[in-house]
């Protein structure tokens, strides 16, 4: 099942107000600690412990001193994952899960992360909280989220595989299975799509947006667009604006 989630950053004061809602919720402390009461059980959430609120359950939160937490509202949740979290609403945060939480906290501090980044991050986080090892598909979703978040990094197939703990051959196999293309071709496709979006909707200089989209220089973007689309960046920008004006 595809998990859909909304992400918020919240701080809690010394007194709370009981609440209930029809969606599941994860409370992931980033700073300080929070007391969570859910379904008659109470636990302290901090850097080592996350909290889970079952859909429909009455719950309340209190903050201790300065605190902030990532709140994930989960509209849909895999049944097995939901069952595991329901059985253990105060889940231990492993070092791997802590890194994922810190990654999203940094992303959110800079700007509101794109929906594609959040949706790619959530499956790996849930796997890391509830399973002994993340599933390969979740690793691939997390990789896509990392690249969508910063496509301008000098990604290679080797660095892509390393970032999610997969071998290069396994990464190739997963991309063939899910996208019917190689990791390199998928990455180039994403970079071209981003460059085209900027060409059509911004006034950024072509050399600047080429670097931002992950190309080594403007000429590299030009070669890639000529090969894939038979058009240059400047011509694509003119054509897009002509179509828009019409």
C-alpha cells in the first residue's frame, strides 16, 4: 500500500488538550522531550523514543521545556506496519531511524519539503521503526527522495547505491524492476525534467540552472537536451514562452 503523509513541525507546552482523529500519527522528537498519553498509556518521547497514535484513539501531549517534534499524519498505512506500531506505541528509535529523522528535520528547517520527498522518506522510516531491515523497495523510495531534494549533487550510480546501503548490481536490478530503466537513465531523466521546468517557469540563467539540475556545465545540458529532445535549452525556453503567451 502507498503510504500518504502530511508533515508538520510542532512544539508542545506544559498543558495539553485531549484530541482524536481518524488518521494515524507519528510523533518524532527532534529536540527536547514530550510526554504522550494514548489509549490510557503514557510514555516519554525523546531522541530515543517515538510515539504512535492509532486512528480514533484519544491522546494528549505535554512538552517539557524547549521541544520540537516532527508530526506525521498518515492517511493510509500498511496493515502490518500499523499493527506493529499499535502493539508498541512507544517505539525505540534506532541510530538508523535517528539519522532519517535528522535528515528530514534539516530539510524542513530550510524550506517546506516537496511532497515527493516526504512520500519517499516515509516508507523507509516506517520500515526502520518496525522491521529488522528496510525492504528494498523502501530503500529505492528513500533514494528517489534524496535525489529529488538535491538533484544538483554530483550523484553517480555508486554514490546512489552507497547512500541507501545497496550494491550497484542490486540497485540496477531494482530500477529495472520498478522503472524499466537503469539508475543512470532515471537520474538523467529527472535532471532534464527539472531543467525544463526551470527553463519554462523561471528567468534563471541557463548556466546557473544547468548546475542546479546536476549538469557539470551548460554545454552538458545542451548535449543532453539535443540527444533526448532534439532541442537546445534556449530554444526550449523560447518555445515554452511562446506557447504560454498563446
